[in-house]
C-alpha cells in the first residue's frame, strides 16, 4: 500500500493563499479507463470559459476599445459596413446583481468619434444612478408595487402601473434625446463625421452598453488563437524562403 510521504509538508503552506497563478493547470485527459469526461484544456475553467488575468491588456474582443461588428443593423445595410460598436461591460461591484451598472473605464477610441471622457462619465453616472434606483428591490415604491402586483394577480404590472417600468421608459427617452443632441452638435461643427449613438439598453438586455461609432478601420492584431478562442486570426503573408 502506497504511503503519502509529503502529507506532513502539505500543512506547512497557508491554505488561504489559494493556488499559485504561475502553476500550470494539468488537464486530466486520461482518467482511469476513460470513465467520465475530461476537462477541455489547461486554460479553461470547468464551464469551458477561458481564464485570463487581465482581459483589458490584450487586444481582442475583450479590450474596451475593440470595434465590434454592429449587430443592431441589417448585415446588408450601409451602417453595417461603415459603423462599429464599442461595448462597455457591466460593473458587478457597484450594485452586485441587484441592478445593472456599467464600467466607467473610458475607451479612448471614443475621443476621435466625438465623445469626450467627461461626457462619457456623465452618461455612465446617469445610467448607473437611474438603474440602481429603478431595480432596487428594497426601495419603498418597488415594495408597494410588489404587494399590489400580488394582490391584483399581477394586473398591476400588466397595466404598466409599476414605477420601474415608467422609470425605464423615461431612461430610454433620455438616451434618444442624448442621441439627438449629439447629432445636432456634430452637424453644427460640420466635421464630416457620423455622430455616435447609444444603443437602447432594452436592445442589449441591460448586459452591455453599446455605443455606435464610425468605423475606425482598425484591423485586429494577428493571432495564433487556439481552438477554444473565438478570435479570428488574420492571414499572414508567407515568409520568403531563405536561399541555402
């Protein structure tokens, strides 16, 4: 019977320290006689998602300045070819999972598109404040709406009497008004650029804040992405062969 000679040494390490980030995660490709499913790769979690330390440092879809293709317009439209989407991710530290909130990390690519850092933080502050008050389940009006919904068999909600629906409708109106004002300001400056546009939060399901800007024509960096990564690698020109 095999004995564990290092059993005493395992308790010398601080158990609250966690795993060493530099230690490789070995894949259990071969488990016994093939019983059970093995983890897919050494850089994937148990759910199959890639684990990366700094998602914002590497150029790719996770970078805050990455120009995504515009999924909010038809693929055969002119806007699809001439515009891109800058995606502001959720900030889960502000309200947790009680209310949507968006990161105030300024994507510098918005500056040449016509949105300054001050204006960006103004928009983020407005959205985070309004969404926090609207979705707060412990707010007095939201508690009353919940009680009235239960008493009336949720007819209170169906008739649009809840304060949350009215506040969300007002927030959508504010977004439309912001888009109109910045479009007028860009037209007054006669800069020749297409005005940026905030996509409706209902259209993105409150999961991201999508800002439509003119296509900056930034090509993605060449990548040697693995099978588990969704980035598309550019075709590289062949290296000329060296004469022997």
